[in-house]
C-alpha cells in the first residue's frame, strides 16, 4: 500500500534517478541527443534530472512523493501554481516501473488536483509527448482534454 507525503530536500537525488530511468523513450532531451549527440559533454539524463532540481527550486511544497509502507520512494509529481492566472501546472510525473498500472499515477494526479483546488486554482495543465500513450490514457481518463499539439525543433550550431 502506497501513501503520498510532502517532498523533503533529501528526496531530490532519488526523484532524479527515478526520472532518468522513467523518461527513456518519452523525453524531448533524449530526442535532441538522438539527432545531434550529447551537448557540452552531458547526456539527456543529466538535462532531464536538472528539470527536477528546477521544479524543487521553484516550488518544493508543490512536489508530492509516493512511498511504500517501508518508506521506499516509488513515484512523485511536481507542480506549481500561476496564481494570477489561476492555473495549476504539472511539469513532471513519474511512477517507478514495478509500480505502474496499479493506480499510483492516478492517485498522484488526483492529489495534485486537490492541491490546486485548495490553492484556489480554476484550471490545471499538463503536457505529454505524442508517443507517450500511458500519459494520454491517464490524463484523458482523469478528465483532461487535448487543447494543442506542439512541434519541437533543434539544430546543431557550427
Ligand atoms: C505515465 C505514468 C506516470 C502512469 O503511471 P501509472 O501508475 O502506471 O498509472 P495508473 O496505474 O494510475 O494508470 C491510470 C490509467 O492511465 C492509463 N494508462 C497508464 N499506463 C498506460 C499505458 N502504458 N498504456 C495505456 N494507458 C495507460 C490507463 O487508462 C490507466 O487505467 P487502467 O490501468 O485502469 O487501464 C507512468 O507510466 C510513468 O511514470 N511513465 C514514465 C514517465 C512519464 O511518461 N511521465 C509522464 C510524462 S507526461
């Protein structure tokens, strides 16, 4: 049985490791690397892990962590609120592979949506890649509706 608790600073390296493992195949940073190779000697996992540090720096209270009864971290969701616009954003969501398809992702999003409501947000936003079928299924089943598609371009500078 898993539970959701607030983020602690010491969680960051674990959340980053979970993220690097989870986003294989569903990462824009990985797509850039696939086309052009590493940037500045760093791979896509380094860049993706840095996003989680950015999430924690922006709003540590907006990160919710899922753990087992033994305290093992098996997932998390990062959020932040645009209070002026009334929009809650979800930049990152991860469930460890062995814990997927058991409702963890759904619980994490529901907890994030509850938090948005408590903080007075009127809308929620989340993004996913076209190839991320797990993301599509999950968000649509929770009531999110597709509002736009975006294309990411990159080029190598010489
Ligand atoms: C996306 C992710 C968080 C889903 O977590 P999860 O705990 O497996 O999700 P849940 O068990 O709560 O699934 C809820 C619903 O989402 C949908 N879903 C989840 N995984 C799916 C998959 N692989 N294919 C299709 N639909 C899927 C289903 O509708 C599912 O309901 P069901 O199991 O009753 O059919 C997880 O797959 C993950 O961490 N993926 C890698 C990182 C990632 O893509 N994060 C999101 C970036 S936008």
